[in-house]
């Protein structure tokens, strides 16, 4: 199956740890430009940057990109995307991939994969991707989100804590059991009709404790299909250290 889908990139200017990061330079181009280029490498039929900032809008329009100027008070990128699809009157069965603006290294093929996952998972309201957790330092790192899935590949739970817990079958010295411990990649696909409903649902207590928006879907009984990522997403940018790492990646790539 070849999924027909669009990409919307939520791109707010404010960021608590790295303000204005989407306009930070990455080897000669602003970050939002780099992320937009990744989306163009996918099979998306349309790419829209949803932003509350004129500077971000100008940077996208300078490379021929499409911009939707959204309200500034949205709590999450999902809310910003919901405003976009409502105002632009997207058809309710249209698949939307949410690509965060601070993910300039996500391969286009991975964007395609998450859209295909949703198109093929008839019982899912959302789709996302994960990888085996391979670095020992990531096990207890709360910034690395873990996911456990059922036998059919649907999410059971997401957490910033190490899951599952091994009560008797102690893992190897690495502290990782690769068959079960998986790293969640924050790339999502959903249909417009579900997205419009999702943003009206009451946030769940688990979501508020873990600060993971996808737990709202599970709390309300909705299903999230989780595919095994066929390509590595590369680092996102939350801190100056992340930014330096990404700059080095693009400097090597552009040589």
C-alpha cells in the first residue's frame, strides 16, 4: 500500500531550553529550513509549516515553502496542527504526519513509514515508530521515552522510566533486554477526524505526570500502532549540546 498523506511541521518560536532554536544556524541554513528539507525527501503530497512567528514564516517562504500562521497560545504542537487542518478544511480521512520543527535529521523514508503504518493498521487512531534501546545510558534517561507494545504491535504504555521492569529474568551486563526494551521516536501520523477529536479530550493524569501527550490517547481507549523504524532518525535539538552535534552532522554531510 502507498499511503497518501501530508506533513505539517508545528514550529513555535518560544522554547524553554533553547529560545528561537528553529532559526538557529545549522551549517548555513536555519534549523526550520533543514527540517523542511527532510519533509521534502518524503512522499508527502503537501508540506505546511504551522508557526506563530513571522521570522520562521519568512525563512520557510524564502525557500518556497507553505506557511500557516497559527495562534501563539497553543500548549502543544498537536494543538497547532489541529488549528491548521480546521482552518484549511482538510478532509477528515486525510492522513497527517506530525514532524516536529526541531527534528532536522529525520529521514524522508521514516516519514513515509509512519504514514504507511497508519494506513495499514485498521484498528489504529494513531501511528508512530520505535527502535530497540541499544545504549546503556539511555535506560534511565528520562528524555529517552520508552514504549511497550502488544503482540500485534499496538502500544501498551509509554514512559520516561525504564519499562518493562525485569523482576526475575535479569538482563545482561548492559542492562538492556533488546527484545522488549524499545526507544520511542516522536514522529506521529493521524487522520484529521481523529486529530480534531483528540485535542478535545480531557488530558489524562498519566499524561500530566509523565509529560507525554500520547498517553491521552491510551487513557481514552484509543489505539496507537507502533512500527519498527526502518531507518535511524538522528538527534533532535533541545539543548545547545544537541545543536552542536547536529551542526557537525550537517557540516560533514555538506562537504
